[in-house]
C-alpha cells in the first residue's frame, strides 16, 4: 500500500537535500565561480529553493513575495558581481533539471507517478521565481545607484585590461586615481564564512574598484600621493576579518602597487600568481607579496619549465620514505642533524637516504646547485598537484 502523499513528499524532500553536496561540481556555471562563494551563498539559495518548492507541493499555495525575498536578493548579489541576468536565470533551469533527474533516477514506481504530477508544479515554481528575479532586476536598472555600480565595473574592467576608461576620465562622481594597490583574493572553502561578507568589507574602502573572477575577488584600491603601497596595505589588512591562529587561512591576498594606470595589468598578473601561491602552498600568512616569495614566484611563472621540474622527483614516487626525508631536509635548511631529529632516526640513516635520492634522481642534495634544483622540483610538484592556475 502506498504511503500518503505528504509522507512521500517528505521523503523526497529529505533525499533532495542529501543530493545537494554534488550539485555544483556537475554544472558548468558553478565551475566558473569561486568555490567559497558556491559553498556558502549558493548553497543557501539552493536550500531555500528546495524547501520552498516542497512546501508549495504540500500546501498547493504559491510562495509569497516575502517567501522568495531572500532568493531574489541573492540573485541581485550575483548581478551586482557582474553576472549577466540571462546566466543567473539559466542556473535555475539547469539546477531544477539536474536535481529532478537525479530524484527520478532514485524514485520507486509509485514515487515516479507523484513526481510526474509534481513536474507541472516545478515548472510553475521556476517560472514564478525567475519572473520575480527578472522584475527586480528591471527595477534595479532604473536605480541610479545600480547605474553607478555598472559604471564602476566598467572602469575596473578597463583598468585591469589596460584600456584607459576615457568616458569616465573626467567624471566627478567616480574619480579614478593614477595609482592603485592591486589586491587579488583567492578563496578557500567555507572556513572564513560567506564570501560576500568578505566582499562587503573590501567594497567599503573609499574609491575601491572591485571585480569577481573565477578564483575570488580583485580589488583596485587608490594610492594616496606619496604612498608606496605600505599605508594602503595596512588599511586593507585592518579591514580583513580576524583569523583564528590555529586555523588555516580561508583566503589569500596577492598584493602589489601599480604606480600608474599602465602598470595595472602587469601588477594584476603578478598579484594573481602570488595569491595562487598562497593557496597552493597553504601559507600561514594571508598576505602574499613578491619580496616574500621571490623563489616561489620564479618557479611559478616558469610555465614551460615547471612540468619538467616536477618530473625530476618522479623516481621517488615508489620510495615515500626517501621523499619524506628530502622534504624534511629541505625544510630544515639542508641540515642533516635537524632532519634526523625531526624524523627520529640516526644521522647516518639520513645520510644513506640522501645518497639514495642522489642515485635515483642524479642530483646530490649536498651540492648547492643540485639542492636548488631539488627545491625547485619539490615546489613545482606541489604547484602542479594543487592545480596552480593564476
């Protein structure tokens, strides 16, 4: 005997909620966004949608405008980030189709009959929500503040790509500085809370231009006359959320000063590399500056050489003990005694293992030139395995 419709819908509701973990990785629109943003803001919106839809199924009453208010605001945030309205609306269609097909695939024959009946309700629900989003977007277009935001995004795009924003050059409402601190944020999971909260802190900096990209945020912060970037960087640091000392950073910031508009694209490329280094190497320090990462930066920008460097250590793949010994040896400043203490082995054991590294790789860890190559190979391998992509 088939359970009541309410019980079936309750069960389908629970199963749908359990499917959301793998939802984002399977849809291209979400793959182009910072994972932290997806895992927080988008996860909240998806849960709201699922809950509202099943409530609609149970009660048979359309969600009120107040019920969908938060969903509409989340969509407005995406438009504010520069996502085109058609793409925002398309995510609803793709998401509904993806979850619906997965739900049907796990449903029993009686459940599929109910799902077939409910498909019309799903169509009505998606149409209702997307219509309210489109209406809100249309109203925002006529808001002077929204127009100002669009213009600021246009200026940011022009500066980052090396185009002089001539049409706004003499705009008293949006002054454009001659020099900027370029700060590229690379986000990492949900440890620091919603990505939008971080954005709002940075966005509050007077005169800042902010853009969303595939890895996080890029901020152009005006430099005052005579500031080499130090004062502005201190101001930025003061605005960032406090971090727990025992926790790994939830994001990293690659920074550099562009002393002219023409220098912005070059500094932007450098800051992206620095932020990615922070992410890939899991640095304890959130701020990533060129002067602190000279060696790492050199290896990172050697695109042609990096894969070859990474392969230098391939002979150690079948010898994890040797690989670990080399890691500790490099981290200890090439000190055999310190390596032995950390590994809790005799110094002669370290000597033997390092000689085996020499035999297998052809590089002697005790020779400065070879040691440098091994260090670069170790770094290149870490970057390759972490998906380094500035």
